[in-house]
């Protein structure tokens, strides 16, 4: 009798599991998508909102200086070609990563800046997560502050975005979890003391209080993978860019907040 | 007990893992052949490194940060037998493939496990027995 009950319970379990799979396959409806900003404490919100208190602004100001600094064997500054960033860079971060025809794949904003440094300025490219690259990226991205995230309608990006989506849903690491299991299915719940956000990359590079510094989206992705006890992808790896591409598409329509502040 | 409810013997090639037998929705026998220690089990659950309290809460007044993704561990020993708890620790995905509960005693079928963790289960057989014996004491 106990065995029969066990079998029944197992069958019910399998049925419930199938239903759960169907339910959890749903992505967050566009109308419910929200920036992590919405869940910040009052003090952190105030820190992001006030440019004189936002620690990410130090990086933006450094980036503004670099924008005007001549560099490389071409002895050119970004400003020599692009002029006033407030006009020329407005909306750019909102549509990155974008397809780079010469590489045959998408590049993110950091990579675009590095390509420009190497090819236009004939300068030494900056290392990922270097102070300089984060500063220039933050300065360029801030010119899109308030602009809705608007991934380009470019069919060449589709397979890469799909690859990023596959990564988002792939279970990985010793804990064997997919990104979606926290950020689609359980956002607003608490992982130990931490509120799980929807994971929209609205404000990168961000100043993260936990880091006590500004950092890139790829740094954040690597942190999450480490948390899953998975081997993170290297900075600049195609997998990380594909993931950025998917995340930006997933966050389409939300306003850019760079430089955002997060816990 | 009918044979139909006896699942095939789970096979694990890794030397590190003890073989176990799933019967219905439970693993009746201790993974180590010995009972666990509930006091050690409590310490294992309360230690954040072991990940339990990331998702679950429980009767741990000293732990300020406990998760709410998953049911409270309070009363787990009244809801499940030790054998049922053991399968839910070892491989909850066998009961619900979509569960977020990791399989704490599994090293195969995983993707991109970081070097330090590769080839190791999240908890050892001894630790799982300790946790099972502790959870069995949570009766109200």
C-alpha cells in the first residue's frame, strides 16, 4: 500500500514538474520589466540621482578628459573625429553591442572603443576592466542617460542574440542553475539577504558598493558565474558579448542609467 | 513492496560517491551505512558556504540573512521521512526536473563546473547523513 501511494505521489510529482517547466519557460512580460533601481534603498537611490554624490561620476569625469586627450601614433583624440560627445555619442550605448562587419560578430561598447583606439589612433588598446577603458566607456554611455535601450534591428545579430539566450537558460556550475531560474522566475525574492533583481543591464559601467569601484557588465556576469560555482568566461569572450546582446534585448525600452549605483 | 516501484540502481562511476538505491520517492538506506549526527547537521545547514540558507529559512535565530525562494525547513521532519529527505538532498531533480534545488550528491551531467568544485558533490555522503538526521528532528 505504501508503495502504491509512493507511485501515485511520484506520478503527481512528474505532472507538477511538467507544469512548472511550462510556467517557468515564460519570460517576464515587457510591462513588468523594471530596473534594479526600483528596489534600491532610499540612500542608494539618492547616491545615483545626485551627480555630486554618485561615485561613478569620478570615472565619467576621467573619461571626459581622456576623450579630449590626443593619443597613439596618429596623435588624435576621440574628440578630433567625434566632436562633442554630448551630441555624437547620444544614444550609442543604448544600441550596443552592435555588429562589426570586419569581425563578423557583435562587439560591445568597450570593444568598440578599443577598436577605435587601435585602428584610428594607432594607440595601444586598453585592457578590459582597466581604469581608462571603464572611464571612457562610462563617459560615452552617460551620453545616453535617459534614452530607452534600443537594440538595433539587424538580422546579422540574431544568431548571436540567440546564443546569448541559450546561455541565459543553460544550467551550469556545481549548483546547476540557469540565469533564468533566479532572474526570470524568482526576481523580487531574497537570496539570503539579497533581493534578486530582474538583471537588466541598464546602468553599466556601474558603481557597485560591494566592489567599492566601477565595473563592467562582464565583471558582473563573471561574479554571477562564480556564485554558481561555474567557470566564468574571460573578459571579451564571445560568450560574454552574446550574453550582453541578449540582456540588452531583454531590457529593451528601459532607460539607460549610466553611471548606475548598486549594492 | 512491489518491484515496479524500485528504480534501477543509480550508477555512479566516481569513486568519491557511494552507490545508493532509490525506492519510490526515497532512498531508504544511509549513504554511509551509519546514522548521521544532528548537531553536525545543524551546523552544516547554518553555514552559508553550504548554500542551504541562500534559498531556505529555518529555525536559526542567529542567522540574520535567510532566503525565501524555497519552503522553510521548519517542520521538514514532520513532512518527510528520513528516506524521503535523503532523496530530496541527493537528487531532487529526480522528483521535479525543473526544481531550483541542486542535487547535492551528484558530479555527472553538470556544465562548466569551476576547477575547485569539479568532480566533487556539493556535500559529502557523511554531511548529507548529518543534515538528514538534523532535518528529521524538525518536527513542528
